[in-house]
């Protein structure tokens, strides 16, 4: 069972920074794109950012462009993906989910339907 594990969420004030982490254990995931999505109360799950398998290309939602940075570390037995969030706004409040692309060697994977494995999520709350 593949289970990404997120961490790093919390309660911060507007303008603060926060860094989320996600670890996926197991061999072979260095070939998969990774993504971050978020879901606010009463809303659907939306795309935040994705990074391709080798870390060379990243795509961001317009709402986070310039404030969030996605990165990854590939190891033989695990992959870590990070989301550095700066200048946080109250509208960034949501549960943030890490996800693993269902295919190999893809780039610019923005649709949540393309992701096969999801973490349990980590809560980010930004107060005004």
C-alpha cells in the first residue's frame, strides 16, 4: 500500500511562511511526478503545484504563483517533496494533500484524476 505522508501544517498569521513536507516510501517513485493539492471547507480539491519526475519542471496554480515553491529529493527507497509557502493569505487556509502521479516520466501533471496515491493531508490555517 503506497501512502504518502504529509507534515508541516499549522496555524500561522497572514504574511508568514510555512514549509510542507511529504514522504513516499518505496522503490521507483523517483520516476513519478508529484503534486500538491488543497481543499478548503465546503470546496473541491484544487491543484496547487506539481513537479516532474526529475525536478526540472514545475507548474503552479495562478493563485500561488510567485509565493509557493515546490521541490523534491529523489532517493533509492523514498521520495520527498516539499512545498515552501511564503506570504501566506487567509484564502490559503485548507487541508493540503500530497499525491503521486499514476504514470512514469510525465511532466506538467495538473489534473487530480492523473494521481493514483494520496496522503491523508495536513491542515494549514492562516489567520488575518
